[in-house]
C-alpha cells in the first residue's frame, strides 16, 4: 500500500515516481478540464435521466456501457447555491467561496464536532438519547468516506506517491481525532436509560456501533494489513504493532450492539397483525414503519458485520457467533411482513404505521386483531432506513428483487420532492408541495413552518445516510460472485444510482446554501424567494413533532406516560412566519417571486446538531456519488 510504503522507505526512494507523477499531472492539465458539477459540462457523460413518472419496478436499463474506470475518476468540484434557491440569509455581502465536495465534507464534520460535541462528557450535549446514537453513526460513516478518499488519493495518480510523511501523519491524525471521540461516546452514551425506551431507540444504538465496527475493519484493512503468518508467530509485540489501535474497541462495540439487538428483538409480535415490530412497549400497540425498517436493517447488518461476542455481561448471555443465520432469517421475515402490510400510500411512500382498532373492543378475538387503522403521516426517514436494509439483504442473498424495491422507493421519493417541476416558470407549480418537498428539494413537512422538533430535525440526515449505503457499487463478492445475474444486477444498479446524480447535487447545493456565519446548516433546505404556506404530510398524527396524543388509541388503557426514559419530544413552539405568500392571480405564470431577506432557519429550534448532521449526510452523499460514479 502506497502510504505505508512511503513511510517505511522514505522520501529518497520515490524521486522517480515524483518525476513521473509531475509529468502525468502536467499532461492531465493540458488535455482534461474538470468543470463545476453545478455547471453544464461539455464532456458530460450520457446517462439515464430521473423521471418522476417512472412506474416500472425493474432497475434502470441503459443502452450504453458505462466506462469501466468511472468510479476512479473523481471530480472535486465547487459547491454553489442552486439556481432558484435563496442563497444565504445571514447578511453576507459576498458569496461563499467555492469548495470541493470533499472539503465541504470535512468542514461539515468539523463544525458538528467542534461546536456540538464536548470532550469532557464525551457526547453531543444538546442531543437526546436516540439522536446522539444517530450522530455517532453519521460520524462513523463520514470517517469511512474519508478513509476511502485517502486510499483513493494515494493511488489516483503517480504524483500522489510524492506525499511526504508529514502529510501522511496529518491525514491519519484527522482520522484518529474523530475516532477517539466515537470511542469516548461509548462510555457517555446513556445505555442504561436506552434499555427501557422504545424499540426503535434501541435499534438506533445497534446500527451506530455496527457502523463503527465497519469503519474500524475497513480502515485497518487499507492501512494496517495483517502480517504474514510467519511474522504473527514471532512475538506478541510484533502482532500488536501490526494492528491499528482502534481494533481493541471492536469487542465492546460488538457487545453493546448485541445487547441492544436482543432487547429490541423482543418487540417482534405475532399475536397482532400476524407479525411486525411493536414501536413502544409502554403505549398501546402500534406497528410503525420506522421500527420495522430498523429491525430489518439491524438484523441483516448483524448477520453481515457482527464479529461475534463472548462477553456474558450483564445478563449471562450465551456466546454469540458471527454471521449467524438467525439474524438473516429475521431480516427476510420482517421485510416480507412489511412489504405485505399495505403501509405505502398512493405516492409509493411509507406512511407512519398501523393501529389495531379491535384492541378497544371488549372480548375481541385474535382473528379480529389486524392492522386496520393506518396513520397517513409521512416522514422522510421512513423512506430511508429500509434502503440500507434492502442493500444488505441483496449482499446476503443475491436476490435482485431487493435492489428493485429499493430503486423504486428512491424514484418515488425523487418524484415526491417535486423534481419534475423544478424548472417551472410558475412558482405556484414549482413550489407546490408534492409529498416530500417541492422544487426538487427534499423537505420535512414541518420545515417550512419552523415547527420541527428534535426528532423531525434529524430525519432528512437519516434518509441521506441510508440512501448512500444503498447506492454503493456492488462488489465482486456480492451477487453470486459477480457472475450471471449478479453481474447484470451490478451493472443495472450502477446505472440506476448514476442516474440520481443531478438530484443529489441539487439537494446538496440547497443544503449548503443554508449555512450561516458559523458554517452551520439550517433545517429547511427549500428556502427560496417564494414563501409557501405551511404544508401537511398527510391526514395522520404528527406525533414525532407534536408529541404523542393523550388518548386511548395511542396510550391504551394505561393513560399515563411511557417508560421512565421515554419522552414525547414535542415541537419547540414555532415563531411567526416570515412573510405571507402572495395570493393567486390570473397571471400566475408571469408573477414575480416575493423576496425575503430574513433567515427562515433561525425560527423554532434554529440550527442544531441534528440539522448539522443533515447537512453532513447530504454532502457525504454527493462526495460518495462523485467517487463512485464520476461526478461529471
């Protein structure tokens, strides 16, 4: 590996490579131009266009063959506000400087950790228990992206071999700095309280520590390859020196993931609705999308990445082995139940979940206890977590239908963001609410009114986290070893994810435009000169932002609050709207957009660690897309 080679051999041994590298760099400059990803490229690759009216369930088919080196051609291009979006509200007289997606990723992570994470308690002090678990997952996923960049950067051109020891140390120090914060969070996480909270809260913990294990394994394989068997048999000191220090944390991370998975698995219930996870054991039975999606994702990730656990604490557990088939069986069974549950609406989006009306009727039989009262509320994260679960199920089974289901859901989300209407000259059409946004920008329904709670502010970042996991290219070891149907599925998956690029860029630019003087991302990415009326995400109950209703349907005959560690997290009271929307007129198509100079993202809870994590996630999605699919 180049980075390790340069450390061991020294700068005197790489002069010939430096010369070749500089020659290659000059030649590349003369014959190739990298233009902004937010400008029209003259050399833009032909690629499928995302069609908001796509109805077929198959993967995108394309007649041209994608270049084999597409993923190795990274275009580091500047972020600028998207056309039609209000650039910034913080009073800056000059536009923000151009910045590459990788630099933007580092900046977003730096702000999140320097402004919201505190070393002495080892956590994000303004986060609540479950959002803190998500913050940890976002940081680990970002470190995974950074380590891939460093590995790619060292091999991209011959000139990269000229990286000196000081630069190598600086890069490794960046990784170690943020990983140390994750390791500290292990001890700061409110694990005792989380054990008595809702099942979805427990499953966020599982996904967080499995993501950390994935990062440790990946970074270790890239930069700290195992010694040969002969070296390993020499001395313990040599073996220890061959390992990255972070590997010592894997057993405790795995143990926590296992404890919380086993606790959450108790929520699987077959007495109601013939299956499905119950959301909260302290409230009336409610089988919602997020808890079931989390169980699917956690189960398949336990199968793929859990390294085993021989620690019996604290409940005298039996030994747990890696790649245990019961985890995979649980994921497959749970997805089969979710897919047949009728939990999606006419837009193809997941609604929030099901109540069981028979529970309020005396002497009801088991046959009557079906999921029959669907709550129509739609949240962004209910469309996201399932994506990483589907990607994991394909990795584990090579069943192409999981990829097809995931791509269909992504297309439904893109359509519900108003992507097809983003260029309409009529603002009433362009900025009309489409189900999950408007003008091509993803929104939570509470964004425009500034009424999102701590829960709602976290949701978009969760969607982009799991979208990015889903769209990673299929490796040779997946899908029957890359042969037969697996090879075809890999090519179609690649073409499909490649086709989402313009929409990913559009949303990254929209999020980037909400940053304030302190470089903090705002909650509402859809800010623009057209001020819309508040929107509704359906006819359901917005309990994630307004709190759980105090009625029998939600709380059952218990009537009280949930567990000691559970909180409703009702919305922070919103401030008054910035300005009223203009009323319709006969000349709608020629109407001027109403300008506003106020910052809509200071209302309600304002900018928080949760809104910062959303910006971090969408910028990471753009960077990953550029690395994997060319960024042209």
